[in-house]
């Protein structure tokens, strides 16, 4: 595609780049959900309506279609937020959200109503309170930096946050969830690499959904991270029209492992508002995972998980028997043994 090194953030920018035409409808989408398509993503865009990269980042009118079972907070972060910037859903780990901005905005994001350029860096006072909360809860073994994208922080600020976590004896592992190595690989510079190497081990979990996202610059960024001894995992969201075939998933997972990235999670798409066109049925996902078994190395096998709506946590669903109710809904059992209704995928006519 284009060699333009600017990030597209407006509908006018999409139109000028030849990525959109229905301006009035997309302006309505833009009022609800942030837009950003980075130069690295622009360089990976293909051609035609079925392009798997464009589907993830270029807004469409389908985002205005909402279903009753969709939520603004589909996995229940708010319910488990004892202080600003912290989510404590599981006993031994917490999420710490140091900012609400991303280098790109995925059209299927489960936090799409809580991220954007207007959601800046967590204020110093709130960060101090968040670190105090972590310090006061000795059961917290792992802190997961998320947001927003933590690698969008200036290295000096990220360094101060990691220093604060280093100083808490019971925090033994830090995990950073990010898209930066793929969508903004130019940010993986020596200063950032030095910040990520420290006493408390830092694990990077890369969000990547299709082989086409990994260009030469992303390859170099992932190589630099691995060469600096930083452990790399990945998480992938199962998306209709992007990666809902065994061959596409196989190609992605093999490519990640070749880059020293271990596939960790394959997420069933969350019930975020305006994302119904991306969701598959759970049976489809289970069948895809089954197809990967045997013929694909175990190194390439992530755990297929569902984050039960309402804050009931992640459960593996690839090998777990699922009950169905009379209306076609799934009955999913959480880690505490309680059962929860999960809606079937919308009919084709409703998407």
C-alpha cells in the first residue's frame, strides 16, 4: 500500500487513503469508537473487501448494529476495580491500566468504549494509589499491564512504573499486553528494551490475529525482544472473516513460533457492542481447535478460552462439554461451578 508514515485518525483520512467512502455512516461510528490506523498497519493492508488486516482496523457500518446481549463492559472489569486503574478479578493477579490510548483501535475491542485518545495516562495520584493497593495485597503474585497499550508510554514513565513494582516483594512477575511490536514496531528501540530487562521478570504478550500483520519491521521488533531475553507469548481473537479457518490459524501460529512467540490464548470474541459481525459460534471455534490437533506441533497450540460475560472469568472451552438450552444458548460453567447463559451467534440475516 502507501508509504505514508502518518496515522489515520479521522473519517476524512480514511476517505483520502481510499479506505472508505460512506462518510456519513462512518462519522457516526467515529463518534462512538476511536479510529487509528498506524503506518505499520497501512503497510500491511491488502486489496479487496476480504482483506484480514483491513477488517480489523478499518471501521464499517456493521459497528452500528447492536444486539441485546452485548455490553459496554463485556468481561466485567468495572465490577472488580477496587481503585482507579486496577482490576482484581483473580486472587493472585491484577490488571494495572497505566493509560487508555493505543497505537491502533481494533474494531472488535472488548474495551472499545473505554479506550481512545481522550483517555490519557493514569494521573500520578491514581498510579500511587494503585501501587499502594498492590503493595497492601500480598496475595498478588503477578501484575498485568494493559489498557490501552502500555508500550505507548514513554520509556521513562514505564521505567518508573516497573521500578515501583520491582519494589514490591510479593510481585514476582509482570506481564505486558501489547500490539506495539506488530502495529508500531518502530517503538521497540534500545531504550525500551533496556527498560524491559529488570529484576522482576517481564513477559510480553503480543496480540496478533493474522500472519499478514507480521511484516519485516515486526519481525525485527520481535527478534530484538527475544534476543534481549524477554519471554514472548501471544493472544489471538477468533474473528469471523479474519482467521476463522484452521489453515489461517495454523499459518499464524507457526509464524509466531518461528519468531520465538508461544501462542498462549485463542479468545472467543467478547460480547462488546457493535461487534456481532466478528463473532463465530463456539462450536465453530471448537472444531477449528480440533483440526489443529495432531497435525500441528504442540508449540503452536494455544488454549481456546471464553471470558464469561459479567466478570465470571476465563474458562477453557475446547475440550469442555457444553450444555445447550432450548433457545440455542450455551450453558457455561465458571471456575466456581456456577452456570451462566451465553448467547448463540446471531443469524446471518441479523448481522
